[in-house]
C-alpha cells in the first residue's frame, strides 16, 4: 500500500497535477505532497495486515492519522485540479432530472 501511495505522490508531483494546483493556489501543492508523504510514513509504520491493525488500539490511531492525511490530500488536490480544468461537480437543476 505504501508503494502504491508513493506512486500516486510521484504522479501528482511529476505528472503535471502539482503544477495545476500551484496555478490555482501557490504553495498548496506542497501541502498535498506533505499529506501524501505523511500517509506513506504511517503505512510503513504499520507492520500488520490492516484487518489486524484495526483491532489494535495503538495502530487504530495510526490508521485514523492515515485517513485524515489521505482525505486532506484528496479533497485539496481534487478540488483544485477540477477547478483548474474548468470542471464543476454537483447537482444541475436544469438538466431535466
């Protein structure tokens, strides 16, 4: 999982997404990379299968930190990338649904 997340971080940082976020709000791209790095660090510190980790009180706290880091990175990057691409998501009362 940590390796997969490192790939996501590299794609964000080197695949042009960080530049889009930077254009929307300079410096925020660093925050996204920080959150992803933190999540990778947390994952590398969990030496048990996730199913076992959720039953361990100490590791459950690490999983909560992981959840928070991933949610922050996802929300921030997703919002800014979609805005930079001119995309808006949401309900459209005019589409006939």
